[in-house]
C-alpha cells in the first residue's frame, strides 16, 4: 500500500453511478475520516445571526401555507445550509449515511441489480453476474413497477430501501418488460452479492484490456487477479495493456491510489491541501509494477472523475501511460464524512487535491495525449466470451490498441516511442 504522510487514514469516495443493490452511491466525491466518536456541536453564532435564523424559522412556522413539522423544518434548514456551500457537500440522514458505507464495501445483502430512475420509472441497467436477480430472470431494460405490492413510480430511493433486506429473505418484484404483455412477477431471494468492479479480456496475443467501473475496497485485489489471469492467457508476456476508466466516477481514494501504485515504482501519486492537518496529505508509490513496465494506455472521457482522475493524472505525469479519449470531468476536491451526535453525518469539502506535477484539475479535467472529438459513446458491453470482438465494437478500445501497437513497433525499430499517436 502507498505511504500516506498524515496522521490518520483517509477514505475518499466519489459517487455518480446509481447502483440498485441495496446501496445507492451519493453524488459527488467524499472522504471519510475515522472518528472514535462524534464531537458535540459547538455554538458559534453571534446574536444577530441567531436572531435572523429564529425570525425566519418563526415566520415559516406561523405563516407558511402548510403546517411544517419542527424536525422536518430543521432538517431542511441543515440540508440547505450545507448544500449551498458547493455541489459536493451535503447533509446525510441515517439511511443515506448507511448507503454510502455500503457502497464502498464491494459486498452487500440484496438482489444484485443496477438501477436508474429515468422517464418516470425505475429501470434495470443490468443484473449483476451471479446475483439473485440474474438467476431469477430479470433483464436489463426491465422497469420495476411494484416492490412487495407497493407502487414505485420514479422513486429511486424508495425502491432501493424496499429492495434491501437480510440474506435469505424474499422480495417480490413486479416488472414491465418491453415487448412482453402484462406485468411479470418475480420472487427473488436476497443473498450476499459480491460486486466486482474489474473486468478483463485479452484483445490479441500479448495485448490485454482491463476495465474498472468504480473504485471500491475490493478493486485493488480484483485488479491483481485480472492481471494474473491475463498473464496466464499470454504466456509469452504482456506486450501492452489498456486500462479503461471511461464513465468511472471514482470511489475509494485509497483504492485509486493503490491502482496507480500498481503501475508505478516510485514518486508522488497525489497531494492534497486543506485547512486542517488531516486535510493535508501526500500519497507516494512503492516499488513494483504489475506488468513490469509494459506500455500502458488509459481510456478516459467526460465521465471519468475524482479517483479516476487521480489514477490517470499520476500515470500521465510520470510518463507511465498515454491517455486516450476525451477530456475528463474535472473533480479536484475531497469531501470528509463526519458523523453527527444525533445520527446521520455531514459530507463536507475539506481538501483540494493535485496531480504529481502540482496541477489542479478542478473544473478543467485532464486533456488526453491522444484526444478524440465529440461526446463519444458508452463503453461497449463486455460479453461472456470475446477477444478481438471488443476492439471491433468499441472505437476507443480500437484506438487504444492501435496506439499501443504503433509505439511497440517504434520501440522495436530503434525509434523513440511517440508520446501520442494522432488519430
């Protein structure tokens, strides 16, 4: 694991993908400092500020068109106060706080489907491989109409809450499927679902492909397993590797740092600066490269954010990889999740991070070495059995492969490898 120059471990997460496996990822990036116990709040409002708040509160209680519960009104006030700071800070109630913790674990009890709210319905993006939902016959594109007899509509949070439950329990899903008349009924037995964020393929002899969809606690080990599998399939060695971070919104910061470390022997991976000692840190690479220095291409696009940008930025700044694709999202801040005395938590921006060159990518993103025009398409679905077919179906993979081959050819003809191959 990378050396961390600070007093306590920092767990940084980013979300942006909604996963319907009993744990939605909250939007934005966050970081969690382990705490022994929440600290009691400290009153610091002067009397003018306190009287302003009290006056507005009283006006709402007395004159707003509908009666507002005291607890609900205070929660709205807190949510508004934190959300007004920046797009990534937020108040989290107990349920939201628990969902964030579940989302980083890589394993949870549930049905095993990825869902999204779109066009007035909660729709299945895909059932997870080996999950109860997949075994029950639920398909990508299915619209969830009812859960245990309760109408869902577009209530994503409600759907997630109702799909949660202990392993072995049963949840009844009513599904509408395009092209199939009526409503399909499924009784799905919840189970412990293992979520693997890493997938791999051999594209051609010697050329591997690894896709990381998000950075969870299990991602570093999953990456090591993927590289070992590629080496078994390519006994003559790995000539080049494509690391696909397209549409990866980030995840656990330490997992992203560990992935970058897996391809670097030394040097700074990321630094961060903030007002408190815990918000200022540096993470460095340790010796060891999983692919022994073989050429590396990283695919990125506008959906590559936060921890993905940390990985891509570190590999680019150290000259270890070429970035291919489109400018990244540009998320250069870290949030800390702070448990509150009465439950829930506040997710607060506490740091700004920088690539090894000292650059901030916030609001700017990373520009690829091999840029492509236009918005591009989503990464092609990985089929159960394929090799070169992926590069035929995915233009970005095809360009990444041609970049690796071109630089490999130059290296073997005695020419210096290009820093970029213009498409």
